[in-house]
C-alpha cells in the first residue's frame, strides 16, 4: 500500500521560510516523478513544483525563484523549501507521486 505523509506546515510571517517534507512508503520511490500541489480556500488545486526521477525540476511562475523542490532517494522523501513566503502562498500543500497517489496535505498559513 502506497502512503505519502507530508509534514512541515505551519504558521509563518510574510517573508519567512518553511520546509515541507513528504515521506513515501510502499512504492519504488526512485523511479517516479514527484510533485507538490496546493489548494487555497475556494480555489482549484494548482501545481507548485515537479521533480522528475532524474532530478529535473519545474516550477509554477508564482513560486519561481522562491521555492525549491528536491528529493532524497535514499530516504524516499521529497522536500519543498519555501522562502520569501507571501500571504497568497497560504494553502493546503499536497505531495503527489506520479503514479496517481496523493498525500493528505499539510496547511501552510502566511500571516502577520
């Protein structure tokens, strides 16, 4: 059974940083692409960042230059380093394994 467990969300002031983690079990992690998506209240889920199995990365325009996605295949974990956070980054962040599996989400709130 494939499981994705996110952690690292929380409340942070504008301009601050957070690092999200997503631990994957039950799957051959290293052969799949991974992604982070987010969903704000009353909005559709949107792509934040992707990382291929070879480490190629893609970012949404809104986070380019502020967020960094990375993966550690030895730990079956994908990360999202979020810097210079803005109130509009407030959302539930979901981890995605490119075989159709989602995590439960972790709340990120950017507010003073």
